[in-house]
C-alpha cells in the first residue's frame, strides 16, 4: 500500500475544504525566559485512504488539438495499425478530473511497428522517427521518449516503448487530467495503454 506523509494528506484535505486538524506540538522551556518554544512533531507516514489503479486502453485515437504543434496537427495522420508512411500518429488520454484524487505514478506503454526500415538517423525512413509527449503545443521530456528504433532495424520490426514520469511531470497530469503523445511518421502504432496509480481522500471519488 502506498504511504504518504500527513503533510500531503493535510494539503489535499484543504483542497477538498475538509475541516482542518490541529497539529500536536511539544514545548521546551528556554533558559532565559522560561517560555516554551513550540516545535511541531515530525509527520508520520499514513496509508492512502482510497487507492485506485487505472488502466486506460486506446481503441480509436482521440487527440486534443491544444496539446499538439500546428505542424503535427496539420500533417497527414495515421490510425491504429496504419501501414501508411509519412503519417503522424496523435493520441490524447483523458480521465475524469477529481479534486480530491492525485496521480502518484503513471506509465505509458506503446506498441510500435516499423513501416519502413531504419537505416540511419539521417535517412528519411523510420530511423529518425521519435515518440514524444506533447502538452500545450510543445514537447515535454520524459524517460522513454526519443528515437524509437535501433539502427539498423528492418521493415516490419516491432518494439514496445515504455514512458515514465517524474514528480514535475506528474504535476502536469494532475493539472490537466490528460496525457498526449505523438509518433512520427514511418512507424505504425499498434496499441497504447496508460496505467496510473491514484490516491483519493473520499470513497465517493474512487
């Protein structure tokens, strides 16, 4: 079970307008005045009240235009499993926005197939194709993004790419309640899944 500090739960509780809870303090008399210096006790880890494990599986692409650059949005676009080269693939995962739920971890898994071979990074085949995360029209660095294919790779080769997210990137997910990615343009997307672990403070939110 995921554990969190009481400070996190207190902060999330404030977001939900929950009643505040007084923090126990300890006093130490001073030599000069005899008054007490109030110091809060260190927070103790407590379990997540209502953990959630979500798995969003893509069926039909549903890209959100605001996340993609104008060039990506206007380029020829591929569907799932398309065998057309020079077609970009765009997708946005979206989920319900819950004030009292926080995404704690997330993993994007994308299954891919080379339409053309990958001969070099400078060639106009799959060798220069990349997988990227997109947000508000710009790319967002994340572990597992970048060039897709090792050089060389044959046409018809398949690979699974896994993208994970650090704390700053999880803030974006919690702010937006969505995740967008793009795959260039001589590579077919066979499938994609977003898995998330979330913590909810209220059972009604889980």
